[in-house]
């Protein structure tokens, strides 16, 4: 069997006593060696130099009550045993220098004696496994009775071993994940795993979070849920501030984000706080962050790194400490390569990056979301709307089919259910009501027909096989690009026409190269577009 080794700090008060009366007193360090069911092979005692005589007395008394216990004394001088930094450093150094042999010995760390700071540090170093053992706590049998032996209890910091504690943690984690999903019992395995990761990051980190995914995938709703979860855990106290960066342009963007001072520009009749300062102590959600201009990106980066920035038109910096969540449906790496997004800002934003899948990638979750949307409709309108199993099965069969594009993702689903529920006579969605809605969705998702000459052009350039592999949206755009190219003098001229807006915001432009990269996506070269 392994030997039991105890590590502890000499109690200058609780362990004190030199006269015979000390044997009638409960002394934690000595009493720990007086239990028949706890055989201590060795006791490592840390003590202040001024308490050396007391330490020797305690060591001798341990030898009297437990002859098989070896005692080793370790000088442990501290200028201030209540100084957390000094105490932790000293105990950490002792732990690193001690020759632990966990395969041969079991270790108990005694946390009854010493200052409260020393006890806390022992706890932390044991929890972190610097002391590879368990905690032991001693106490007198009864406070009013002078018992020299007392009791002891061993505390294992592996919380997974405590059923009630582990169950509590599992319950809290489940509740948090359910909250982030608005209580929807989603079935998609990948999405559920994603939410587990987001829940862990939301609780344990204040670093920026980047939510990627198509429009309507739920980025805005998830950002608000993260905020509400953190606020419920008292991790955040300020407001939730949200803005769609695609709506910000020019001076209005600088003013909206960073505020302005009176007279900063025409129409600035008074000071404006700005969204970053409004989010101080709270959470700022910048949706479509890829649409921010270069100046705004630079100021946002500084605000993130230094927690301060200059309001538009101002001379004095202001501060704001906020947590940032950003959302985008853009490929930000591609925008970095195009020179439209700062590489250093992206590096700061994407420490935690999560891609939310579109509805087509989560068709098994359409059923639970159907129930959720009907519940939301009932809460808003005070009327419960139902549907028969037959109607429900027909809707889900359509929703899962290739015919259902769900191009706007959950916005499409929400709109469809809201329309059917609103038009449901007697609070019940009928087969006829479903047919009307399916016809409406099919019409909304119908492919736009290209002009005959555009279709002929693409057919000539790509051939029927390659053309069939390109989405209708890309076909229409590619046809326009090829037509502009044929009407231009050369590739650079075509590039200037095609990128005449975005090129203005670029310091270095190579329009011909941009056009080549675009055509390469479809396996085309400039020459092929010109001669076909």
C-alpha cells in the first residue's frame, strides 16, 4: 500500500503550547496523527523561523502519539503571511522543489492552520495539481468541548466524483445551451456541438467572437442570447448595443460608432456619445462587420486593443470597455486579400470564430423550429394556431425537399409560418392554406430566366456541361462580366469598368488581376472570354 504523507503549515496559535496542559487542548497538526483510521507516514511542516521552538515541540509530540510518523520541518519565512502574492509565490516554489512520488505516496494537504490567505493558496495549488493530492480539514469534535483528537475529513477536488455537484453542473450547462437555442430541441448534431462550444466560450471568455454564416442564419438572435446569458451569470452589467454596419456610410459611420463633438460636421448640433461608449460595460454586436470602411476599421482596432478612441471631430480621447461580437456573411479572408479589410483587425476578431449553418444544412431542425414559431405566434397574438398531422407531414416533406431553397434561411421559415398562422380560420392551418403558402414560396424562389442572348453567350463560352454546374445567380453575373469584357479595349479596361466603385477605396489597384481571379473561379481565362 502507498504511504500517506501530509503537508501543512504550523499554526502559531492553534498548535501552540509547551506546558503539560497542551495535551488537553485540540491542536490540529498533532490531532491529525491521532486517528486510528489514518496512518500518517510522514508529516511535512512549513513554519516561520521565529516559531522553530514550537515546530520542534509539535514534531516531538507527534512522535509521542504516532511513533511511526516521521516529521520534517521546513523553514517558511514570510514578511507578511497575509500578502497573497508573497504567500502564493513561496508555496508555489515549495511545490515545484518538492520531490513528489505519487506512484509511491498519497498526499494530503492540511488547510486548517495558517492564515486564511495561506489556506486559499494551498487550495489553489492543490486544485491546479501543483500539490498532487487531496485536501484534509480538521476540527474539534465540539466547539465547547476541549477535545484533543477532534475529527478530520478528506476533500477530493475531482468534482466529477460528487454526483450531486456533477449533476448540478450538467444541468446548468444544459440550461445554458437550451437558452442559446431559444429552448428549441434541435437535432442537428453539428449544430448542437457548435452551441456547446459557444456556451463554453460565452461563459469563460471576454475576447471577441466572430459569427459567420448566411443571411437569416440567426447571428443577431444568438448574439443577444449570449449577452443575456452572460448578464444572468453577472459577467456583464452594461447594455446590449447592436448595429448593422452595412447601414453606415461616411461621416455618419464615424459618428454612429465613435460619437462626435458639437460642430464636427454640418448638422452636428450637439455632442453624440456613439455606440461604442453606449456599450461600455456591456456587449457590442457589429453585424456585417465586413462592410466597415478603412478608417472605421482602424479606429475599431485601437478601441479593442487600448479601450480608448477619439470621437469624430474631438481633441480628447474617451474610454469604453465592452465585449465585442461581430457577424458577417462575407469571406473576410477574401476581403483581406482584396485589400478591403484589415488583416490585423481580422486577427483580433477571429480568436473565436463560429460558422452558423443555413437552414438547408439543418433540415432535421425544421420540425422543432416549426413548433417554436407557432409558440411565438401564440405569445404575440394571444391565439393558439394548430395544424393536423397530415398538414404538418406535408409541410415538412416540402421543407426537406430539394425544391425548398430557404434562401433567406430562418427568415423564410418564420415568414411562411406567420402567414399560414395569420390566415388560419378558426385557429387551424388547413391543407388549402398550406397549398397557398407552398405556391407562394415556389414563386418567390423561382429561377430568373436569362435573356436568350445571354444564355447563348454562356453556352458558347462554357459549353453545356460546365454551364450546368454553375448556379443561376452566378450565371447571370458571369454573363454580364463576359459582355463587359467583349466591349472593352483590354483586360485592364474591363477591370476598371467592373470594379469602378470598390477600386476607389484601394491604395493599390490591379483590376486586371482581380478580373483574372474572378474568371478563374469558373475555370475561365481572359482569352477564352474574348474569342469564344
